[in-house]
């Protein structure tokens, strides 16, 4: 286990380095000037800004200086907002995105698993059809369309919940639902397929022959094994939800990492773009590693062998 984990950590570091390098190169290729929106300025002021952000140095030197700062977990200052660093942006935006993402993830997992199990246990009957119709809608309708629908009917027409902003728990409900709908639908369809496959296995038939009750068979044997494919995708789903949805945060006026990232792209704020990308990548890679290790805890039959490592 330790050998496997250390090897995965090594490749995780290599992956993060590749992402840093590619993002840095892309930022240099994209046309535009981070100071273009500042309007006309004296050449001396422009040269001072270039010097302050190390943009007057060769690109290979800029790359080396940035790698050094990243190793110190210092993503540098923002080019557009004075006296604020990228670390400040992350400290401010990530807790908001984390709150929204975890809440949306819980909704997606709980209702996705319930719908998937119900559909599998009632195959080709109305609960199955109803669950899968809801799942198809969740996968087909973009979350920004669902967000607009929720705002118009639930918030404006029915006046049940606040429209937007981020002030209280009630403000988090609508964006969490809009953000959770697609992963919930995906989990439901995945859980249904996995449950149908598991329920046809010999050990399930053996458990029935031994006289075990249906609830014990479903909870102890079927769900535990059927949930493995769902665990496979939880790492990526969690990273996507926790680091923030760009569109949902923008629509609901949520001051999270997604909103921060979108603004940094439009303003060519290179340090914020690079820092956000690296931060997201680290979370994604860490979650994938955790999911791989979690396999052995969920199903003892899965062992980390020399070949798999």
C-alpha cells in the first residue's frame, strides 16, 4: 500500500508540473496585454509595471521564478487588484465554493443513489421509468437553464427562496440544486446499471437461497458492490463541484473561485489564472488518489498488487 501510494504521489507531482508548464505556455501564447484595460499610460509607468511583475525578463526566467514561488505556495500578486495576492483570492473564494460544492455533492450522492436503487429494484415499472426520465432531464438540461428556471419560478414567481447573493443558508439552496442536478442524474444512471448487474450475480442468488431477507441482501451485498463504479467518478465530480461552477456562481452572484476565475480570464490576470488552475489541479489529483485507495476499503477483494502499482 505504501509503495503504491508513494508511486502515485510521485506521478501526481509530475502531473502538476506538466499542468503548470502547459498553463504558463498557454498564457504566453494568448494574445492580449494584462495592462491594456488600464488605458494609455506613460512609457515609464508601463516599464515599471513590467519590471514589477517580472514581465521584462526572458520567458524562461519568468517560468523559473514562478516555479520557485509555487514551491513556496506563493502564487504571486494580482495584476488587476492592487494589494491583493492570488492566495488572498483563494482564501476568500475557496470556502464559498467548498460550501456550495459539498452541499451540491451531498444532494447528488444521496438522491442519485436512491433513484438508482429504486430504478434497479423496479426494473421496467413506473418507478424505473420515472427515475430515468428525471435522470435524462438532469443530463440533458444545462445547469444554467435549470438555474434560470429555478430563479424565475421558485424565487420570483412563488417567492419561496431568495434570488441570489450569498448571505444565509437559504441563499445556498437554489444554486446547490442547480449544481447537483447533472451529477445526481449521472450517479442515478450509473447506480441503476451497476445494481442490475450485481443483482444477477451468483452470490446474490446464493444469499436468496440461504433465506436472507431482501433488505439484508440489498444493503449488505448488492449496494456495497454496486457502489464501486460510483466511487470511481466521485473524485472528479467532487473536484468539479468543490472548486466551483463558473456559470452557476456567476448567475447567482456567488463570490467563489469560479467567479474569480472567469473575471481573471477576461482581465488577463495571469497570476490568478495560473494559481486557480494549479489549485484546482492539486485538488483533482488528490481526490483521484484518495478514490483509488478507497477501493480497497470498500471492497476487500480489490488488492493493490505489484502489477496494478
